[in-house]
C-alpha cells in the first residue's frame, strides 16, 4: 500500500480485442507466414498474412491483431533464418514420420488427445545437433516429451523438460 510519483498505471476497459493464441510461432525472414489468431473480440481478425522482411531482426517479436476496436495485446513470434517445415499428418507412428532436413524449424501441433508427432532427418557422422521444443515460452500449455531414436527405433536420448527449462531439449553428437 505504498504510493508516490513512481506508482503509475493506465487502465483500459471495454470490449477490447484480446489475442490468446497464434500459430505458427515463427517464420523465416524474407517469407510471408499465414498466422491463425484466436481470442475474444477479434472481430473476424482470425488470420493474418505476416510478411517478414529479409532484414527483420532475428528472434522474438510482438504480434498484435488489428481490429476496428483497436490493437490487441502482444504475443511472441520468432523470426529466424531456418527453413520452415510443417508436420504432415498422419505422423503418429515412426513409419509415418514427416521428413525434414536439418537445420530446420518445424511447425506442428498436437490436435487430439494422445497425439504423437514423429519426424525423421539424416545427420552426418560426428555432427552435433540441438533439438529443442519451443512451446511454453510462447504461452502453450504443452508439456513436451522429446525422444531421439535411431532408424531402428532404439531410444538414444529423452527429455521431459522437467530439469532443462520451460521446454524439452536434447543435445547430441552423432557418432554413426
């Protein structure tokens, strides 16, 4: 209950546009990404064609929905130079894995209960790779379990994000 000149705020009230979710969470610089937006009072602004300039800053940016009632709150979006891949359903089994080339950013979602997404890629011998889920840091409630398997389905590493930070992460050196 302290007060003084430093305790200032602005309160905005009304039927304001509020952005709860967007997808995908990122895109490649120099491309246009079709964002799906959701939240109350967006007045039909549920899609946004976002042109990412080739010289846009790398990393996180704020995205807002623009409506006749004004701009929404910001949500995070990441600009990168990585090629983007989208999951191709069905990819719920190792035999159905979506093929990607690394390095890459993969846009995916778990649409149904017990959904599992499999991806496959080729690695060079003695290549060091990081595999990292970006979900909770973008506001997703996803509790990711990241599992790295070899071509035969043998588990090489697994991370359930409990000790590594907000999202699952694996770093590995491929010896074969």
